[in-house]
C-alpha cells in the first residue's frame, strides 16, 4: 500500500538532497504552494516525488517525476501521476502538461498514460524535448 501527500517542511532536507534540479529556496516555496507530492510506503518511507508548476501561469506542468529505482515498474509512478491529475482537476484545470527528452524512456510511460505529443523544443547541444498534454 502506498500513500500520496503534499510535501511538508519536515521533508525539505530529503527533497534538497535528492532533487538536484532546484534550489533550497525554490523547494521551500514549492512546499508552501503545494507543488510537490510525495509517494510513501506504509512505514512512511519516501519512494518518489512529483514536482510541478504552471506553464503560461495557468496550465499545470509536471516538471519532475522521480520514483526510486527499486519501486519502478510496480505502478507507483502511475498512481502518483493519476493522483496529481485528480488534484489538478479538483482545482478546476482541464489540461495538464509535461515533457521529456527524446532520448529518455519516460516518453513511452507518458503516452501509455494518455498523454499526447503536442510539440517539441530544440535547444542547442541538447536532445529534442517532447512536450505532452492530456485532457483531464
């Protein structure tokens, strides 16, 4: 059994230690804004997290989905994404977005969950970034 909940102040250090893409200040702000979800087991061990913000300031955009390697391919990530989608729908949103690099396997995961290719972004010296959307 897993539990999904918004991160709280007591979990800041875990997130900072494991999410190398954001600053401490941003993590603190995102926790206050309820923009980080954690998935935990029965013993409250963190198995992964989902961090999001808003594209164009009005469309929920999943910035990062991370599941500890030992818990991948067991439905944990799927449950976390579905939970996020339900939360976003409850907040009144009808569309969510995410992206992944074209050389990452995550693109297949998102398509399996009903996300549709919506475009791409090509930055110098980077693989193609695929943008996905999903109506919820």
